[in-house]
C-alpha cells in the first residue's frame, strides 16, 4: 500500500510556523525592548503630570496605552530584539571586561 502525501502537505506549513515561533520566542522575548521601554517611560511622565487623564482614563477606562504598548511590545519581540541580538550580541564584550577587583577588607580579627 502506498503512503499518502496529503498529510505531509498539511504538516509542513504548521511545522514551519511552529519552528519560526519557537525561534522568535527562544531569544527575543527577553531583549532590550527599546520601543516598549521608551513608551513606558513616556506614559509614566504623562501620568505623573495629569494622573486623572493619563492614569485613570487612558489606561484603565479606555485601554489606549495598554493596547499601544502591546503593539510596541510585539514589534520589539519580532523586529528590534532580534536585530539587537544579531548586531550587538549579548552586550558582553570580553575585551572591555574589568579585571578582578580586590576583595573588600573584612572586620579586624581579634
């Protein structure tokens, strides 16, 4: 009996999508996230200036800031964090690493 190829045609796109999603989630979720971090700082400044308008109305009653922050977080996850990882690396440069610092002196011994 000859095996059917119909199942493998359906499995290939799903497998490709799953591998792509796993690749994105593996290293790009916990990146520097410059877009969403900058937006968070801006919203915090606005909330400090006018807490009723920005803190209550635009964050809690009308979820403008959370939705926009979610979109920016997604863009960070898909575009900015992978770009940062592949261009800047992990942020640790062995050549610029400081030498071993001397240990602080403890209390005097009796």
